[in-house]
């Protein structure tokens, strides 16, 4: 499962946001709309559903006649909005989010802004340690490493041990770099689980362990942005 995290900014109460979405339920005529699953503890959880209809042309191998086949595709954006932290999370949603973000904004005269989060991953690890049993950081992506005034590069550090001590070796020639992705090994029921996190607040774990890991990482992100 993959969760993407965004900062959502608006200047009104959450119940106004709730009523706006509630006033636009999914219907077949519009082929889009909202299902609100819960509104409790200053949080809204729901789904924005978009129905797409395509026509695909095929040629019959029997008589060569052209046939049009209708293809129906549903895109579902499962979301959760945390009012106290002004955080929006998307769960296993389509890669392109523009139509969902535009839909929310259009309900409120485009007074809402939604932008990617910015995590300092080494600092964020400390929040995660409070929620989970982190064993090791086993993967790091370093980017924007300055090799010269004209050249920047990227380094990947990957291993079966804690790789943080090797950052200095990988960047010995430069103090300017960013960490844009890391992989954590978390121990659960004596089994190692791989969790990947990016500096924009996107995180991914195998579906079989998502029920254990993801709520704890969500808590860590909310604490980070308090």
C-alpha cells in the first residue's frame, strides 16, 4: 500500500468542508462525486469517485466489420483530511491527482491550496522511532550533491545494515545535498518489514503489513507537522 501526504490549507471550519463534499455526492449524470465514510474527531474520511467511459475500436476477424466497444473505468481517490494538522492523505490512489484536487477546490471558489509536504527525513526518523521498532535504515537516496559549480549528482546507499554512517563517505566532497528517499527495516513479530518514505511524505509498505505499519507512520507524520 502507498500513502501520499499533502498540506491542505483553508480558512474555514471542517464542517464547512464536510458539507461542501456532502452536497456533491456521486451520481451517474455527473459521473463523479463524493462518498463520505466518516466525519469524527476533526477528521473527514471518504472517497472521490470518477467514472470514465472510453470507446475502443476493433475489427471483426470474421467479416471485417468495425465494432465499437464501450469500456468503463472507475478512478477512486480514498482520502483522509486531518483538520488540526491541515494534512490530506491519499491511500492507493491514481497517480494523477489533479482532477481530485480541482474538484475539492471548485467546491469552495478555489480558496483551498494543496501542496506536497516537505520532510527532513533524518529528523523525521526520530518521530518514527517513537511509534515503531525501527531496526535499521537500510536504504538512502541522496540528491543535489554538489560536485562543482556546474555539476550535481545523486548517490544511492543500500545495504543489509544501518547505512546512515556512510552518508559522510558518500558526500565527503560536499556539504550540500538532500535526502529524498529512505528505506527502513522495522521488526514486527520477529519479521523484518521494509518501509520506504520520501521527503514529500509518500510512504509504501507491503499490503500484508499495512494494517500494522501505516497507522503508526501516519501518527508520526501528524506529530511532525503539529
